[in-house]
């Protein structure tokens, strides 16, 4: 089947894009409310965009009534947010944070999550999250009824158990983030596999060989 995205109602585009672009990582985004409470909401229009500068992106749409979500209003006001990564241990709490509560509700308290003071920004991080990134707003790009938020990572926290002994690389046995598939379907990263480039092709990487017709190595 083919779908013409230039002539399609919004909900259909949402369904197709979110059903087929996945799994999408989940940022449980922490911000500070106007009354200084914690606000947290999951966002799966999320990814890391570059490492130098270290940028993350969030895509956030308005509520059904056209109002801006608390996360966006808080980021506009404070210029800060925390991206907390989500694993199975906090999956259910993450879903609770995704309920459209009024802005006075502290989602972390409601979901039984523990706030911890951040190092470089005012918004708290979540103690139970395996890994959190403190971010400063780099820029907001406004579209009708949605925004693209670009944040610069200024500090990172990782549970020691999620790192190897040297503290350099991830420990895949203990860091297993969940990700969103379609609708209410999620996946966890407990079936990881190694896929390395074939050794015979490494000289191409080094620019030492040129391809010849038929794909043979010269
Ligand atoms: C797993 C998951 C991913 C979500 N991803 C997004 C997203 O990328 N963008 C968005 O606008 N809303 C997303 N939502 C919905 C928001 O989390 C929800 O609207 C929340 O109530 C917003 O809270 P806030 O008003 O405190 O910002 C997601 C919900 C869930 C459960």
C-alpha cells in the first residue's frame, strides 16, 4: 500500500508515523512548575541529535483543546529540563506521569518517584531513572500546535551498575531502556546482539581499496 502524506488528515499521519517509526526511546522529561513543584511527562518524539554540541530533541504537541502542555510552558519559562531514561523498573510510573494531570499536580510524587537535586540546573532529576541528562534549552522551533525543543546536555548521571568496571561503556546486562512501539505497545532491550562490519571490508573504511564491478575486493 502507498500513502500520500501531502493529502492526509493529521490523525492518520500520526498513526502511520508512530506505528512504523519505532521503537522510539522514551524521555521522562522533568521540569519545574511556576509554583516550584516537579512536573514530569514521557515523550517519545525524542532522540539524541548530536554529540558536539551535545543536543537532544523533543517533539511536543498541544493538548486537544489547543493549550500548551506543562512541559513546554515550563521549558519556555525556565529554559531547563531533565531527560530521565526509562527502564522496566519505572515503566509503570512513567505511564502514570503521562496522564494529563492539571499543572498543580506533582507527577513524581503521584507516581512514587524520588526527586533528586540536579547539579547544574534547577529542575530535579529522578533517583530511580538509570540515567538522566540535565539540559539547557538551546532553542525552540514553533510549528502550529507543536514545538520542536532542542536542548543542550550540560550534565549526565548514570547509576554505577549501568557502566562497565572502567566506567566508560554501558553494561548491556544492567542498562536496558524500554522504548515505545505502536499505541500502548512497548519493547525492552533484553535481546541485544552484536553486529560488526565484516573484516574483509575494513580496508574500504581505511580508504585503501576501491570497489570493482561485481562487488569484489581489489
Ligand atoms: C510513552 C509516551 C510517550 C509520549 N510521547 C509524547 C511526545 O513525544 N510528545 C507529546 O506531545 N506527548 C507525548 N506523550 C503524551 C504526554 O506525556 C502527555 O500529554 C502528558 O500529560 C503531558 O504532560 P505535561 O502537561 O505535564 O507536559 C507521550 C505519552 C506516553 C505515555
